[in-house]
C-alpha cells in the first residue's frame, strides 16, 4: 500500500470516527434520559400504570413534599395546592398543582421533574402526570393539574432507602419554543 493510500485510509477513518462521535453527542441526552427513567438514577421518577399499583399498602407512612418552580422565561404562576402530604407506602395518592398563564397570549410549557433524595427516585412511581405532555394555557387561563403516584413497597427492602421519611417531588416548568416546533 502506498503512502497516499494509507493517508487516504487514515483520513477516511478519522472522518468516520468524528461523525460517530458527533452522532453519539446528539444521542447522549435522550439515552441518558432513558437510562434515568428505567433505573430511577438521578432522582428520576418511575412511570407506571394502575396495574403496577400494589394490592395492599404497607403501614409505613412517608411525607411527600411538593415543590414548584417556573423558568423566568415562562409567564406563569405555578404552585402545589398542598405543600406536604402523608402517604402510605404502596397506596395510590393524588396531588394537584395550579398553573396560571399571566400573559396576554397562549403559552405552551413543559415540566421537568426530579425526586430527592435521589435514592427514592426508583421507588416513586407516577401513574398520571401533567409532566408527560406539553401544557398550553390561553391568556389568563388557570388550570388544576393532577399527579397520581405511589411509593413502591420495595423501598422498605432497600437497606439505604428504608430510612427515608420524606420525599420531595420537584417540578420546573419551561416554555416550549413554538418557532422550533413549526420549522
């Protein structure tokens, strides 16, 4: 093989490597999000349906604290109706948040969420949540948004997590860039 052929081959392999790294960079955020949703890593809650609800709650009671935030770029007020709820491990619970569009135009927002302590994320299951979809509010519109959840009884079998007495579910609403959606 000639020197020119080796240089061409090396150049082609380096370009292929650079494209692969670029593709991996774009895929890293969705792959990390999927990893967190599957494992509960980083305080990401688990998504469940009604069939996953345990048949009998345990006698263990936890406090669930609700936290609500909005991006400064989103003209909404957003807060939980109740700051702290007592929840039996394994019992289906519902909490409500209220959001109001303070602007004179329709605004679409989406919520990110996490659970602390981080170890509790894999045991905190949401059956229904406003955070699963984008929310569009008309000018001045106020809505109540439910979250249906339960704490998996397996938390009591986890040596590190069984000592948790309070879980905080935190939401932050961000505006959805409508221009990016249209293009």
